[in-house]
C-alpha cells in the first residue's frame, strides 16, 4: 500500500487523487505507527523547509522514517519540498537541518539572467541523465510542472545520484535516486501523462 505523509504541506489531496486514478488505495500517514502499513512511502510538500521539518519532528516521524527507509529499505518518493528534505541542510529563511539522506544543501535559485523569474513556476523540459525505473516509459524529453524558489545542490560525491535536470537560467536538479530513495523537484501529480507514468513506476517498485 502507498502511504502519503500528511504534515500540513498543502498538496496532499492532489497526490492522493493521482494515486487513486492509477487504481491504488493510498492512505494518509500522520503518526509513526502508520508507517508500518506502508509498502511505499510518499512525502509530498510545498512551503518553507524549516516549518516542514519542524512539523515532521512534532509528529515524531523523523526516526521512524529513518528506520522504514534506510533500514527496512521501503521505497520512498519525495515530491518538491519532499525532495529538498533529503538534503543535509537548507538555507531557506535561516539554516535548518534536513533528513541528511543525501549530502547537499538547499539554496535559493539564482538564474544567470533576469529573464528567468523566481519562483520557477510552470512547465519545463527535463533532461534525463541516467537510467532509473522512475522514468521508464516517459517521453524522450519529458515535460513536468515545477513550483519552487529553492533547489537541491548536491556535493560532488553525491552528484552521481542525479537522474535528471532542467534549465531555468541555471541547471537545476529535477530528480534523484539513491538505492530505494527517489526524489523529484517537479509535481508529477500535476504533470499529466508523464507525471502519472512516474507515479505508476513508483507503484511498480512496491
């Protein structure tokens, strides 16, 4: 079963609806004991990094997530802010610790030209960088929907986990995979056929 973590991040309903459209029966995770029911875990999110991590701590989900994902190896998908939580630290509105499943920081997007507006909002082509089951069957040059002002910047040793990038006046990490840990900066639940394909591929990992 797909468990979707609810920590008040805003886009929960659209993620649940997308999995339902794929014939799944997703359920909401709001406390640690509910992680045990999940065969696959989805962490969606929009909003500020610090507030989101504080809410996860308030719900006592940090250590249980480490156990479920790092030890039990359950497939995990972070969406948008959920991807950024994988970093060691974020510099959004101060400095905040992340899950530290990847070595990297979350930093504000600084395009090379003012013609690229921030937040990065709308449809953007994504360049696939390495093979990953999450992109099996998607278009040759897929297009996904983005809404963000901050980006994941990985340290050199962890750059090998980048599976796709996009361009918005600078190269932005669009997706990552480290073993059973997947993350996408875009919103697959809002990205029509290619987005649903990504979510279906995640379901197939369960």
